[in-house]
C-alpha cells in the first residue's frame, strides 16, 4: 500500500497547510537588502587592511623625509581607493537591478 505520488502532486497544498507555511516561512520573495550610502562605502573601502598598511607606509616615508616616495605611494593608494569605490558603487547598482528583475510582477490584461 504505497502512496500514489501522482495524486498528491496534482492536489497541491490545502488552505490550512498554505497558511501554516506562510506563517512559518514567510512570503516567497528575496529579502531586500538596505542600500549602503556613499559615505558607508567610502568608509568600508578606507578601512581595508591593505589600504591602511599602504597609508601607514606613506606616512612613514613622510616622517623619514622622503617626500617624493611618500607622495607617489599615497597618490597611487588614493587612485586605487577611487577605483575600488567606483566598483563598489557599480556593484550596488547591479545588485539592485537584479533584485528588481527577480521581483514578481503582475500584469492585468483586460
């Protein structure tokens, strides 16, 4: 006496089962992440350990009196930070676009 899986698949959930799953698991949707502000992205880029190490090295160069080396190093560090910030912003926009594409939409045809 096995269960006929074909019959079960065609019946679907009962109203009570659907309500219970909705209560325990929530709606069938992607969670929307809070968008990061420009300042938060800049702060996160700045607090990267490698950037902090390079800024510290540039500062040491300044203290030791090698201004040209310090300016070159710090210049490249800030250029790389700018590129990283730009890429993070592009990533944020791309993720938001993907969330918009994946959200279900209903179209009424009258």
